[in-house]
């Protein structure tokens, strides 16, 4: 046996030296600080020679590693006794002083030790140790009584797909860790291992086909479990509903196709920073029955009260959830002053953690089974020989202590479900909010913005490609779309999208988003090209164009506003609105039906004069009148007054303006880019105006006020847009941010009587308390929302919409949108540089439902797509989507994964049962209702193209239309 | 023996057992090394790389770096039949 000592014994797993070992040119094993031994032969032959090559990786900034290699001859008989003795001793040492079992075990071990001749070099040594070992095993067996408590144990290695290392290193980490598993499996037939994240398998498949082949063999033998359901451990706060669906679609499909195994049933997300209340329904409708995490034990304020629970989503879907309880055993918990209640997915499979897993379990009344997964993660190489040897002894059982059971994860959940029958299992309604990494809703604004844009872009591309393949002669680009989706999903990994990776990861992510945009732009062009005959146009360069096709990506009919450069005007099909301050022209295309197109005829613009760059007025405060408001804006961008003419009330109090920038010193105690500490709000700084507020547009469509403010070396420029006939007010924002460790928020202290808000999440919305009575509410001082948050009293309210932000705080009726968080670890330049985004204020009658908040948020996020062409006829028809209810939103229209038929996915967004009549004119079709993985569940009647169905509150429905 | 003394005795026994598990043998081959990079398996007949002798107390490492180490191991006679 070879042993390698690099001197790195107390380095974080991600940074410890990690080594591939080649024996005579063949990849044979791996080494790292947890795996410093390599077995050359089971039975050594004298004189045998090995060429040993080590391909070593270092991620520790200092050059401090040694390379001390030694050769050892191992005596397996003595080693077996060593582990027998060690495990029994560790169990005894953990028990309380007054525990009779401790006294008994010490007595047995002392007798065994006395039987051994431990004088090194004596011939009698081996025999005496073996005799003592046999006696020890026999005696322990005699005193063993069957424990009803079982600790189901699975080998595991949690590998972050990117974090403190770039993706290219993840590929190596996965291969090294998987090689370690294969080596251990050769030695230990009882060893069972699971690894989720198909993305990692894909890397290994591409880089190391021989290793991948061996994995396939182990999977076939049932020793390697491919469970987990998602493509990778995706962030579940920020990823859109459709993205989460695709994670499961691609994840399940990969495991089934590659390994031929049964359908995945367990959503395995040990390390994700909070879990959306939309997930239970997504899981259930994707055939995922069980959920596992450990992260919720990282809460900094409240211990989550259950470890086995039915988790209930916004729509009432329930999934059986178990939270791993692995932690060290505490002999005297009554004396413990420890505040944290962490558990780990990097278990050690030792006596302390096996006993601790049971001790920490909070639902002993309903189940005697707990789950532990053991093995070092992130390059620590996973399970060690020591863990398996210990597990084997604990599997046999010691006295009446909890027993290890080597198992698969699925077997654990199936047995747990069985055991819970007829028991009163607790349930937990709503999101699993992680009271810890609250900064991850905001850190790395650029990646979050690209993610949001690409999510919508991909959906629009799919819809247009579907139209082109169903109504014209285009082959649906399954392969290109798959590739683009997988790049998006990759970058939704729970340390990439949340903003908690090193800078290099984001350089790669930016390239990936560009790739997605390139693929989608090309496919949209191709789709419009194919559809051109339906629209009586001929594709051409924009300069030659005499027509434009404007496509409405929304799932409801809407006026569309388009912006053309000054070289073209619209001759017919759209109404001229206004020249902008940038030299472009705005046009309104009236009432374009959902997912439909309208043709405009263009003419060359002979009048090239524009008011670009002209400042119409410049004052410390500027007043604006619209149909709805009398407003006053200060030179810092603060809305000093917003008087709602229709409602006859002010939205902001005097001296408490809306859109007030607040800068906070943000130095969390730990996890810089991840965390915001509650104390951040104790002290804030204001921005100062650079110049007077400027009126830069004053038309019949909109009035635009430009403000410029600064904070230290950073500048903020906003165009505040008041529409003359719309309630929405947009804040087009450009920031050059140069401050490290700061939070920037825009505060809106509404004069509304409300102690709760509604927040947009995937496929629906949730209510959150803003009056912080309980410690759970107090812990939610920063929250996550997607496109909007709304604060309403009876009859009136206001929403904040955004096109790329996710973090906000709310206290009473004051909502603050978190715009930037510029932490310095692990990326010292997080959020430094240029940002451009828009958020909007949308006061409305009634609540968010009647007020049309959902639709406004979609309008802000999902802009019309314009395609330039030459007109060759009068045809102007693309199928439109007709929905009879406002509260049913359709984001996804795509070709079925099977290639047969069109998939249409919708959801109910007001939380009320709704009967929907809908049609999508693709010609005569049969209609089916499917699950989220597009598996048909039932046929639906179609009458004159119309399909009728009933949505439960917040229900997601997937339809398949087949010609 | 009191409880503490018993624990001490058992710890000593465990430590002795740990030591007796294996016997260290002489490693005769010299270790050579060379900086390496992403993307290629180091094959044993790699001649394009310039190998340098790696001394026992030399150190290596750095951020996101690779190195190759190479040595020849010969199983000594006294290890025959063991792991």
C-alpha cells in the first residue's frame, strides 16, 4: 500500500491537494487528504514493479504541499481487530458516565485489550490480537439486542458544480471522486453510493469514457444509485418555474436514458439556499414523491421544527420530506449552550454521527428511521475506507444502540413512507425559507439579469420555433434548444446564480449567456424566415425593410409599444407616440392578441431631426401631471409627492418620499456574498444629487425626468418615466458601482394600511407578513420575489415591479427593493461596475389581482419581438392564443419532447378555482392533459377548437395538442 | 483503575493496534516532477515533458495548478503476501 502525505491535513476539502494515480499507465485510484492510501495489490508479490504517476491538483494559494510517499505492508487481520476495537471504544466513550452500557463496554474492551500481546515484533502478537478480536466480536454479539432505530446510510460526495473553483476543475473533481467510489466498490461489495446531478455524469461521460462505463456497470448491479431528479442542484429561489420543470425533465431523462434505471422519485437538494413554495406541485406533477435537504438546518434564528414532514406547496400539493439529521452525538444535551443546530451532508459514518443522527431526530414518535449520507464533498473525495469499516461494525449493532443499515436513498424513503402509514405526520405549508444566505437574492446582479432575460428568451424562441414547425416548413430545433437550456440550467447551480462563486466562474457564465442569446437569436430569425410566407413578407436586412412583424410574447392581448430608430417610420399598422430623448421613435401597435403577430408597413424617414439630448427643463424639483397623478420628483430621484387623482390620496407622506436610495454598510459576520446580517439596517447613507432634475421628454405619451446622484465614487442615473395614460411609473436605472461591501436599496414607504405583502414566485405568489411578531417573521428581514411585490389595503395598493431583481425587505407598508450587494468574498469584485435595469412603481385599485399587477409585470419583462422584412402581400396571420380568464398565464408553448405534438403549459395566478375555455389555432387537433414531463394523463374534448378545463387554485396544467 | 485510567489504557491499546496494522517498507525509486495543465491524462511515456528530480523537502502548490509526479515502486520481499 502506498501512502502519500502532502502535509495538508487541515485544509478545506475544496483546496486540499487532489491526485489521480496511474499504475503502469492505467488510472487506478485517487488520493487527497482524506484518501492518502492506495492499495497496490490485495496480495503483494515480491519484486513486482510499478510505474506510479500522480496527476496532482492544487487550489491553495500558497506553495506549501509536500510529497512524502511511503510504502507499507498492511496486515488485514490486525486491521479488522483495530476497527472492531475502535468503534466499540468510541461508542462507549460517547455514553454518559451513569450509563450502564458504558460500564459494560469498557469492561469488555479492557478484557480484550488484556488478551493482546501488543509488543511490536513478537511472533505471538498477530495471533493474540486475532484471538482477542474474535473474543471481542463474540462478546459484543452476546450483549447485542435488536435496536428498533435504524440509521439508513448511503455513501455520498456533494460536489458543487462551481464555487471556489471554475467549471473546468469540477470536471476533474467529479472524475476523481467517482474513481474513488469505484476503487472502494472493488474492495467492499456491500458499499452503496449515490450521486445526484446528471451534469456531473455528463462531464465524466465526455472526459473519461472508461470510468463512465464502470459506473454504468455498478449502477446495473444496484450498488450505485442515480437519484436526485434535477439536472443539478439548482437554486430554487431565483430559477423560474419553467426552469425548475426543465431541471427535472432533463435530470430524470438523463438518468433513465443513460442508466436504464427506474424513474427518479427523490428530489435531492442538500445544499440549496431555500426552497420555493411552488416546488411541491412541480415535484408532484413530475412524478417526484420525496424531498430531502439538510440546508434548512443552517437557519441562524429558528430551528426547523420537523425532520419528517409533509411539505405543502401554494396549491396544496404535499410531498413527503425528510431532512438529514447527521450531527455529532451530545452526551449531555442539557448542558449544551450551542446555538447552531446544523446537520451535515458530509457525514463521517462514525459512532458519534450515527448516534447523533438519531439523537437529533425530532420525529421519533412517528418513525424509527433516519437517513445519513457519508463522504467528504467538493474534492474531498467522498467516502473513505475508514467510514465503511466503521459502518460495517455499526451495521452489526452495538448493545441496543441505533443500527446502521447500508441502503439506497429510495429504499429509505419507501420504508419511511410505509412506516408513516396511519400516523399523524406533521405538515408545513409554504416555502422553506433559509434564515441564512439572504444576500444571494441580490449578489451578482449581472448574472441574475441574464438569467431572467434568457429564461424569457428561451420560452419565446420555443414558441416561435413551434409555430414555424407546425404552420411552416421548419424542422423543430430540438438539439439547439436542448443545448441552450442546458447552459441556462448549468448556470442556475446554487453557487452560480446566487452570486457566491469566484470571479472566474462569472466570466464563464457571461460567455454562456452570450451563447444562449446567439442560439436563440439565430433560431428566432430562422423561425420568422420560415413563417414569412404565412405573413406575406420576405426576410431582408433592416435597411431594406418596408415592413415589420411585431410579435406579442404575452399570454394576453395587449397594446405593444415598439421603438424604432430614426431611419424608419411606420406608415400603417401602428400609431406614432413620441420621439424619445435618445433619437428613437415610439409607436403603439393596438391590441395584438396573445402570442400573435401584427404586420406594420414602414417608410423611410425623411425628417431626421430629433430632440435627442435636449433638456427641456432643469430644476431642483420637477412636477408632472398625468391622467392619474400629480407628482413631484426631486434631484435625487425621490418621489416627493405622488397624488393619485382617481383615488384622491397621496401614496407617500410628506418628508417620506418614494424611490429613496439608501446605501448600507454591509459586512456580514461570515459568508460575505451570501449573507446580510440583520444589523445592516442600523445605519444608512443617502446619495447626493450631481445636478438638478432634468425634464428630457415631455410628450403626449410620456414624460421623462432624468436624475443623477452619487455615493462616494459611484454614480446612479435614472430616467423616471411617467406615462400620461398609464398608472405605471418606470425607473430606468444605470449605475456605475465602485463601493465594496455595500448594499443599495430603493425604498418606497407607502401610505397604505397593510401588514402583509404579496410576492411573485414561480407559477404563483405567496403572502408574507411585514409586521414582525414572531421570531420566524423577524428572521425574514430580507425576502425573495420574482417579477413583483405588492402591498395593498382594502381597495387600493401599490406594486413594485422589476426586470431583474429578486431581493427586497418589507416593514409595515414600506418596501425596499435591494438593487446591489457588493461583497468581497469569494469574488472580490462582486457587483462592481456597470448595471442597467428597470423597476417600476404601479399603484392600482383593489388588490394585485384586480389591479392587474401580474400582467404589468409580464409587460415589463417580456418585450415584443420585432422582425424586419419586405412586404409581398396582405396576409398577416399567425395563430393566436385565446384564453377566457385573465388569471391563467401561459408562458410555455413548445414542441413535445417526443417530437409529436405541441405542449402548452399554463398556471393559475390568483389562487382561485377557474374554469378556462381556450384555443390555439394550429388546425384540427386532439387535446390531452399531461404531467410536467409531458406524459399523457387524459384526453380532453375539443369543440370547434375550444378546450374547456378547470384549474384549481395555483394549479399548473400541461396540455398536449396532437394533429 | 478508575474511569479515566481505564479510558487511558484503552486509548493506548487502540493506538498500538493502529501502529501494528501496517509495516513501513523502504521506497527505493526517486520521485520526479513537472508542472502540468488541464485537459490531458499524463501517460507514462510522456517524453515531451521535462522532468526534474523532486527532493523530499521540496514544496509544491498554488492556485488552480497541476503537477505531475512520477516514481518507480518495487515490492520488497518482506511485503509478499500482504496488502
